[in-house]
């Protein structure tokens, strides 16, 4: 698929997906939603992809869905159909088996904020700004925000963010657990590159299973979690990667994982 609204780059197992509508602060129009879904689904089946970095072009992450209307004047789809489609994009992001890191500069608001929250980890520049801005637009929280936001910051804090729709800065986002790290803007690229390289060098099968177990933890009993862990470890001990890790430990060297 040829992309117009996003840029996808692959380098040694690191897939960088850049939302690329800087004139709209990377607001997602129909083309971007389609392309993001395709890119997320392609990573899910690509054996060589080890980690995803999701970011935005030219100083902003994403200002949410573009509600300004179709620039070409075409008829907008039925709203429920449109929301189902956006929901499919959120599901595709959540289902990516490899780690996904959000790299956030500038604004991450509305669906853009919830897109960052659905990533596995997030690193923000000290110039980043965040808002569940929906209420100020007469809208209800979407892109999975009603599900992920309380899990990140707790129910009462989530209600504060969603109902008041205030804009908060990176310091406050860090304080309440909305992001994993806040770093100076000039250090953001190097910091995320380091995390991406470390994740790309990790054992793909084991990391995918750990991600799956942690995602299921909110709705799993302890017994279900233990069963899942046992199943995952049984799979790991059949892989060449686990054997390689044991040999590397014995030989006092770094393991080289192949994902098999």
C-alpha cells in the first residue's frame, strides 16, 4: 500500500511510523486512519519487525481526528460506520505483538492522546501537551480512551481529564502516570532510539508473550495468569532463542536472538 498521510521506515528491526500531516498538527483524516490500520496490521505479520516507534511529523504527535470535513468535498460516511472504522484502527494497534513505543512532541490530544496510551510505552518531550479534549468539542471520548485511560491513571483521575478536558503539560502527565518518561526535547530522539534498539535486540517470542500476559492481567485471575505463564514458558523452552540465551550466559556474551 502506497502511503500519503504516514511515513513507514524500517531499520534493523525497528519500524518507525510517522503521522505526516503537519499542516493539521497530524490530525487523522480518512486516509491516515486507513494507512495506520494497514501499517499496524503489516507489522503484526512481518517476521523481521521487532519494535514499533509511533510518532508525528514536524513537532507534534497527533491533534486527534480531523473533524474539519473532507477537503475534496466528498460525502462523509455514516458516523457509526466511521467510528467502527476508527475502532478497528485502535484494535489493530492494540494487537501488534511486538513492543510499541510512542515518541511524543507537541500536542497529543483527543484520539491522538489515546493512540499514545494504547502503545506499550511512551516517552514525551518536555514541550509535549496532552488533553482528552473531546468535551470541548461536544464529543465523547473515543479511540479506546474509555478503556485505557482509567487503567493508566485510575478512574477518578480519568474522569477529571475526560470531563474537564483540560490541557496538561509534560510534567503533570509524568506525575500522574500518563507517560513513562519525560526528557528534554533535544534528547528525545536519542532516548527513544536507545529503547528501540534494546527492544529490537530482545527475544521476540518471549517479549510478545510477556506483552500478551500483561495486557490480559486486568481481567485475569491469579490462577489464569499462572496458567498463561506456564504455557508461555513451555513455548519458550522449545525455542532456539532460549537455548541461545543460556549459551550466552555461560559464555559471558550478549545473546543474539533470531525469533525462532
